[in-house]
């Protein structure tokens, strides 16, 4: 019987520490699929076995039900798990030398019974380089937690474990980790600012699907507000998601990540060519585009797409895909759609390869809504400074404001806190809501020519050093450079009420005292050195 995990740490951290010890000499990129595949199988097995027992008992609504009837599980939106794929069976054979083969067969059998995850689950457990003793230990550790029952689902145990593991694997993989994972702080900020209450949500470089998961969470967290508006739809029915991913392993992670939350992933597509060469959703017009494309990608086949219809605002340079992504997003926006995405800071000011001309045309077309400068160390995989762009095809925002001819600049470079010496994160209350509310207040406030005293009291106001609403004429004066620091200025120093003369007197006294102490220390060092024969 598997031992229970007992720790004062959160479950996900304890399980990670145990699983990571079992990794031994396997690369994080490989081990990621091994661990997350098993966690997924444990989840659907828990869900299946809970319903199986209810069907077997045949009480109430389940009276006369057949526990081996696959339709009973489909009706409850539960995956049907064949007997040899159930966790109880795998744990019973976990110590056998062929355990890797048994797990691969379990994955194949599960896919055969559930078409929505066909081709998604990993079948890598019989590899010779995977230590069978470690695999047995991993099965027992994962078996010690319950993640798929109704009670566990209500606590989102699996969601916590899965997201934590994705973040840790991204950290372990370094630069490569960015291919499948965007830090939670950035994802949550993007979603809080865009507010995807309902409609089509699109991410053409979707990684492991974090943007979609957070969009669903956003709707769930605003359920009361939605009900007040008379809308009773389930969160999963309020938005439809569309995505594309060129890395097949990452695509599989995305499909599993969405499946464990019951999110329809039928429109998450994979192909080797990627979004530029083979757009999987050529006719899609999305209400929201949310994305974190690769920074400054020089290998995007731009030389093959010089006459592409998507380049309405100028042909992107073959050596940098930043403005190819921007125009790809715009191409897929509905007439009232808006987009929020991450780009490197270079996109705000670069003039290389005609990028400055493209940026100018975007600004003059009044598509740019807001720019947010991010602090350093938010990303696990790169040290390149980054920013958020928000574009809107309908500069009345969510159909309730008039901010045409204006752009909001937010400098959030001083926001956040250090999680450790290498990584920073945003606090939800202090940072994410501060930035998002600034944007929403700006959107809901009238423009300068329409302000009333009532609007002034409840609306947006510039804050020196943090935010500034600028006109297109202001931006033109800055040669269409969009770096927020140029517009928000430097924050004023807080006046502590102490006269300048007193401050100088205090500082002079402190300096004199420090110099005296330094001289005493210097004399003592010389004295000690002379005692042992050193000449000074």
C-alpha cells in the first residue's frame, strides 16, 4: 500500500520534491512527459473509479446501471478507463520488471476508449533508460494522493499540482521551458486586463494552454457578477477556445491540461509548420487574442511569406517575427475584438527592417490601446526585458467608452516581489489588480472633452511615474516610440517634511562618524600587521 504524504508544505511542493528525486539522469524535458502523463492517468482513473462504485451500488439515479457500460461515463463527462489502465491495477503490478510496458499499454488502451485524447498520452515508459525502480517509486507516490474525485475536484488539487509541476519543469529546462509555459503572474495579468467574459478566445502559440485555463478561471471567479446580469451559462459554455502549437510534445501537454479541467480542446491544433506557414484557423475571427509568442524569433520562414495578405501594415523583417505575430493577431481579430500579448521591449522602439514603419502604421490606425512595461526576472527562460501590448479594433473598448486617438502607458517595472534570488512574481492584490484596474478605469472614463465632475471623481487619473494617457499627437512627437518611461515620467520623491538644511547637517554628521570609524579600523589593521612582521 502506498504511503501517505505528510508535510506542512503544500501538497504540490511535497510531491514535486519526491518526484524530482526520482528523476536521476533523465532530462527535465523527458521527465516532464513521464510525470505529467502519470498524473493525468491517475486523475481520470480516480474519476472513473468514483463513478464506477456509484454505478455498481445502483442506488437512486444509478439504479439498474451497468458499471461497464461506456455510455454511462460519457453521460457524466467522465473518461472510460479500461481495467488494465486503472490505477489500482497499475499499482498491483508496479514492482514487476515489465511495469513500463504495462503503463504504455494502459495509455494506448485509454486512448482507444476516448477519442478526444487520441494521440495525446505519452507512451515512453518502456524505454531502457527509464529506471524501473524509480518508476515504481513514482507510481506509489502519485498513488498516495487522490486527485480525481468530486471532493478533490472541488479543491482543484489536480490543477494546483499540474500548474506547479509545469512551472517547475519550465524552471528546470531554462530557455526551452518558455516553449510551453508562461509564468502565472503574466497570464493572470493578461486575462484580468482583457476580461474574456464570453466569446472566442484564440492563442496561436498556445504552449500548454495556460491562457485558456486562466480564462476559464476568470469567468468562474466572476460568476456572481455574471448571474447579476441574468446570464446563467456554465463558465465552460461562455467561451470557445482556439489554439495552435507547432511542438507536438507541448501540444500533448496542452490537450491533457485542458482535459483534466473538462475544457473542450477540439479546436487546439498541431502541425509542424506552425501558425505562419500553415494557419490552422484561417477563417477565425476571435473576440480575444491572448498570447506569448517566441521573443525575437529569427527562424520563422519570413522569406517565404513576403507577399502574405496578413501584412496589411508592412512586411515584417525576415530576421525577426515580432511584427509578424502582431499582424497575425490583428488578422484574426473580430471587428470588436481585442488582443493582449507579450513582446520583447525592442518592439517598442526598434526601427530595424522596417519595424518602425509598421509600428507607426499600427498607431496611426488607432489599434494600439495600452502598453505595459514589465519588471525584470518575471520569466524563467529569458533575461530579455518584456512588455505587454493591448490592441483593440474597436477603440470604444467593451462598447462603453470613447478613447479614440489615445494610448494608455503603464510603467510596472517596479511592481512585484522576489520569490527567490532569480525570479519575481506579481501579487494579485497589490500588483495585478493595481495594473488591471488602472486600465479598466481608463477605459470606462470619458475622454478629456467629455469629462464631468462625477466622472472625474470615479474615473482615471494620470500618476507620474506609473501611468499616462497620451494622444497620438504626443506619440508622434516621440517618433512613434512606445516605451512607457518616455510618457509617464519619473515619480516625484515623497516629501517627508524635513528641511533641506537639516538633511544636509544629518548626512554630514553621519559621514564624519563613518570616516572616524574607518580611520580607527585602518590603524588597528596596521598595528596587528606590524606585530607579525609586515611592513606598512
